[in-house]
C-alpha cells in the first residue's frame, strides 16, 4: 500500500507546513507585530492562505486522495492512514464547494464590514451597519446553498464548525438547557444572597499578574516547554505543532479575572493541542476536532476545574503571596465565591458561567432566523432586545451594548456562536464520565490537582486530534450522545452551593 | 506596457510574501519558539523555502521575466519597472544555475555539519570536524563551477554576497588595509597607554539594560513604531516589510557592551530596511543591496557614530541615570575610551574596531586557499595559527579559540566573511562623503544627533534597496569607487586620539 498514500502524505505535509506559516503570520500580527505593518501583513496572510487553498483544492490533490483511498481498498478503522484519507476526502469535497468567485466576494465584503462595524459600534449607530450586515447574511445564505444541506440551511453553516452535528440536535439540547437554566437563575435571584466580587477589582501589578498566570497555567497541566505565553488585546490560543502551542493573556491593572480565568481558558485550548498524538503531526488530523470540542477543553479547565472550591483552596495562597495587600485579608472561600458570582448582564464576554449559555442561545436563534429569512437585518435590534428581556430579564439601553457588541457578524460565521455553549455541555459531560471512570479525579480536584483528569483527557480526547467528528468522540469517550444533563447537574449543584439554595 | 509586467509583478508579490512568511518562521524560531518545536519548525522552514525556490525558478517565471523585459523594450534607467526586471533577470539566471541535486546535497551536508562542528568545538577536536569540512569545501568548489566565473573560482562565491564585486578588487583594498593597520597597531602597542575598560564588566540589571538599549536605538534613528526589539542568543536583525524591521539583543548580567554596541549594530541593519522606498514593497528590490552594504550600516551606527566621543558626551548621562552605582563615578570620556580599547585577541566577535579587519583578512585569505586547493582542510589549523601570529601577533592555544571558533564553515558560505570588513570600509566612505556634502553632520555628531546623517543615508543608500549593486551604489553616493582610504584615515585619526600617538 506504499506509493500513492506516501505521495499524498508528502503533499499533505507541505500544505500543512504552509498553513502553519500562515498561522504564525497571524499569531505574530496579534502579539508582536508593530501596527504600522498591518496592511502588508494582511497581504502576506492572504497570499499564504491562497496558496494553501489552491494547493489543496487542485485536481492533482483530488486524484491523489482518491488514488490513496482505492489503494487502502476500503480499509476502515481508526488507524492513521484510513483516518487521514477519510478526513481529506471530507475536507476536499467541502473545500471544492465554494467557487473562487464566492471566496473572493466573502473576503472582500468581510474586509469592508470590519471597519464599518467598528465605527458603528463606537457611534452606537446600527443603521450604518445594517446595509453591510444584509450583505453578510446574503453571503451566509448563498454559502449554505453552495454547501448544500438535508434539513435546513443552517445545518450547512454549523457543519463548518461542528462536523456532522445538526441544527436540530443543537436546538434540542439548547432548549433543554434553557428550560433548566431559567428556573435556576430565578431561584438564585429570589434567594437574594449577595456575592461580593469586589476583591477582583483592585489594583494588581501587571508583571505579578503574569507570574500568577504562568503559575496557574502550569498547575493545570499546560507545558511551557512546549508553549509560550504572550500578550494580546483579544486573547486566544494558537499552535504551530504539538510542541509549540501558545497562549495569550490580557492584563488589566485594576481587574484580575482576565489574568486568571482568561489564561486558564486559553491554557485549556493549548493543552488540547499539546496532547494530539505525535503520529498525526504535519497533517490536518493534528488539531482539535471541532470548535465545540476545543471550547470544551478551555471551559473544562477554566470553569469545571478553575472555578472549583478545591482549586482555590489549593492555589489561593499563591495569589495571596503575589498580592498580599490586595488579598491578604480574604479567604480561599471568598475568592471561590467571587469567581462564581451570577449576575445577568448585557455583554456576552463578561457573562458568568450560568447565564453565558443564554447569550449564546439568543444568538443561535437569531442566526437561524436571519438565514431562514424570518428576521431581516433591519429588525435585528428589536428582536435582540426582546430576546434579552425574555432570557435575561434586561434590555440593552443601546445597540452598542446589544446587537452591535460582537465582531462575529462581520463575516458569514453563522454556526460559530453555538459552539461556545456546546463547549460548556461537552465539558460537563467529559468531566462527569472521567470522574466516574477514575474517581480519584474528584479527590485530586479537592487538592487542586489535574493529573488523572489530564491523563484521561489525553487518552480519550486529545490524542485523537480530528480522527473522530465531535458526536462520535463524545460517544466513545463518555458512552453516550451529547446531553444537557451533565451540565445541568453540574450548574445546579454548584450554584445551589454558592447561593445556598 | 501594462499586461506582462503586471502579471510578473503579481507573481513577484506572491513569492515575496511567501518568502517573508519563511523569514518569520526563522525569526520566531530564534526569538520566541520553544526549543521542543525545533525539528518540526525546520521542516516548516524547508517547505516554505522550497516553495519559494520552485515558484521562482519555474519555466513560467522565466518566460514572464523575459516577456516583461521585451515589453519594456530595453528601457533602462533606475525607474521601478526596469530596475525590477533587471534584478529578476539576474536573480533568475543565478538561481537556475544550481540543480536540485546540488541544493539537496548542500542542505543535507550542512545539516549534519552543524552538530559535528558544535561537538568538535566543545571538545577542541579539529580531527572530528575535518572530514565534513572537506565535504563543505568540495561543495564550495562545486558551487563555484556551477555558477561559473571569469578569473578565479572565489569570484563565483563572493558574488552571492557582494554582487558584481571581484576577489581581486577586495584583495586590493584588504591588502591596503592590512598594510596600514599593522603599523598603526604596532604604534599603539609601543605607545603602551593603558585604556581601562573594566567599567563595562560590572553587574548590570538586565531589565535596565533593555531600557538603555531602547533609548540608544531610538536616539540613532531606529523607529520602534515600525519595529520590535526581542532577545536572541545570537543577535540579528530581520525584516518582514519596511514597516516591520526588527532587532534583537543579548543581555549579560556582568557585561554591558552587547546591550549597547550590539543593539546599535543591529539598529543600523534595521534602519537600512526601514528606509527602503515604499514603492519597492513586496519585491526583491525591497532590501539591502548586499551583505557588505548592510554591514556598512550596522558598523556606521555602531562604530562611527556609536563609538564616538560626541555620542557618549550626549548619551552617557542616560547610562549613569540607569546605572548610578556602576557608572556614577565615571566620565563620558572614560566611557568613550573604554569602548575604543584596542587589544589583539583570539576571537573575532570580541575584536575591537581596529583589529577586527585582520581577523577577516585571515579568513578571506584562507577561504581562497581552500577553494583553490592550495590549503587542505587537514592543514587548516596550522595555516590559521601562522596567520594569527603574522597578523595579530598571537597564536591560539587551542583550535577551539582558533580555527573552530566560527559557525560559518558548516555550510559553503565562502565569500561571506569578507563582507564584514567591506562593511567597515563602506561605512567610513559613506560617512566621509556625507559629512563633506553636509558639514552639519559633524556638528550633530558632537551633540549625539544623527538627523542629517540619517537623511543623507535615506536619500543616497537606503531608499534604493537592491536597485544598484554595491560598487555602483558606492560610486553614486560617494563619487568614487570603494577605497581603503576613508577607513584608514578614520581609524588613524581616532586611535591617534585614543592612544595619544
């Protein structure tokens, strides 16, 4: 079975190397590059992306993939070769569905939309964003048709972020989450217990924040010998190989949460990338399998581990050591409560663990309505505000704090938002299965340790890279399909405790 | 004249973008990347380099270049289009002369040689390096034949670093430099004046060193808004566009020179790149024209400006402010003398401004002898030591401090060493011409300013990028061919002063 697969693999390696060069151009742009180089850097990134795309969608590549598939003679299983060929067949077919003309128009429109959105948000002027939003929605609709779908157009877009997961499946779990979250939120609000999080809002030396962030990331299991922590305005994680998976943080002189919870979040993403199996290197198998599963790892480390009582019992002393004046008079319990304060709020990225999903469900429902043509762009502010009132009990006083808050709709990224909430659900489900299979995970959690949890994730999630679509991975790892139940059980238990319900 | 040139330009932009992605992979490897990622990063770099090379040497590219040249109908002059097409013709012809088989063998041998050299140097064991050095020399000889030459094989190799400059020309100026330097060195040694440079060898806080380095780089004219200063074990400068030209420094806790002289050196390289004309962007015209001219800019800012009395009279107070305990009791004059101490020594990279060229002349002479077959690799240590004695009056006690000290002969880089000394000569010649044309440069120098000098360099050197080969650039800028005279006049004046001859 040598020849054709080997030729294919060589091409795949080359294309992957090139795509990682493009990823580095992008990482460097956010972390190191002087702003004056923006224009030419975008051209460099565009060129590299185009080479990657053109090399991949070439006729030659298609023939190699099919030749290698024939050579494997229908061999199934989850070995490297059949897994890679199956994934390439999938990626190739999907990549070929977007004609160059569409790709060009999408890039051009999105390029313009970014500046228009930024100005519209700053001026709280939805009307100036509306025309380009209409174009973005139209592109989304066109893209859905180009990709094709069985049941509803949104399926075709969701597929781009959560392979082989349907809108109906997501809707079912989100509806259940909504049905369980609203009464829990109401109970918390009726209980009226005040959680004090003012300790997070003090003056914190930025260099010390970085030291604390490094300490926490390492404690979670992030390997600094195979990574790097930089600074970025909008923190993110990015990897160029399993031995070079990087995180970024942002440091506010008067607010500690981004340095601790934000960095633990990005560490989760990077720990996933660090855990892909070495055999998958330099191929498209060598990364997280979907946006939702990736988010499950960041949420698991940020929330399930990083907002637990045991974690802070173990690690709060380190924070006190770094910030004696700010934290010397508080207890680990004070800190645990502060990072778990529930408070319906307007801005998604500032939302707590419980209400966050409601922000996502709102967007998920609106995106479907936009793509189905049930809501026009012009009517979006009103629809947004109504849903905010229904889900969170508050109405944004401005569109700046409402429909204009997210960057996501400056390109046809419909289908991406739901993966944030899926991440929360997957995280709870992985954790429940892991701690059932390996009960010492719970003991370690109380001691602020993650060794057994990390080993379980390496074995059941990380090492596989993109071998399995998310639903299959979840089924294999947890023995059941995606469900809202572990998440609901998790938040019910936690917030009953935090709010003494 | 539209069509063919425009098509060519589009291809050139793409190839250039890709080459800059490769340059970033390399920069990042030295400055940011975790060491664990070394192996895969080398593969990524190799892939990108191969794409760049293959795209450039393609038949299609050759036809486009010739088509564009025909379209320009023999238009000469130094406008953008004819300059670019001429340069592409030159680069294309040269790139096509190395067959893929040679390129592969060179990469493979050099890859092995690096580790062998590192171990041989550490163990002071020339015999273990000798066999691979023989292969490197043979590759150099083969490369010279592949490129072709008129007078002597070394010409073909020198051409790779100093376009259109012959070995005979370099030999003539180097012989003159040698003839003038040796008596000056002898006079200094006979004078017996002790210059105290112990102030450089104290404990210096590393973070403060970085602040001082930033201050000095900015004072020279390096634009931090279009650059970045990182840390590297072997400092270098690298650019990804004129708006993103970066420097690196190395910080020793007990030795100040690298942070000040080293950073001023790299700033000179980066100032050159920042000064290329915007019209040349995304083409091979958009960088320094040769290794020697590049080195002239680093040496000019490091030495002619940065080791001048006026510079330290103006800027030493800033150093005293940063390091009051270390420098409070010294004067600017003490500091000026310390950074100009002359002392024949074994290691090239630690050599002073006067004896540095002798280290280069030694290598230049030995490289020719190796390539011509007059000296065998086996006889190199002896030849090295004899020349050291003749030129510098000292004999290395070990090969580690002699023939094994440089990394350069781990690949067939014959022809590169002379550009270091050419840089010194060009620097002095540029400075002499600039200060003759704009006498206020001398006044500004006394006040530690570089405004008029920088403007002159921008106009006469930087903006042209690779439009003119070094000899032509020097002729245009200074009104005469390369000469040893300005350099000899400069060092004679400076060291007569420093050593009160």
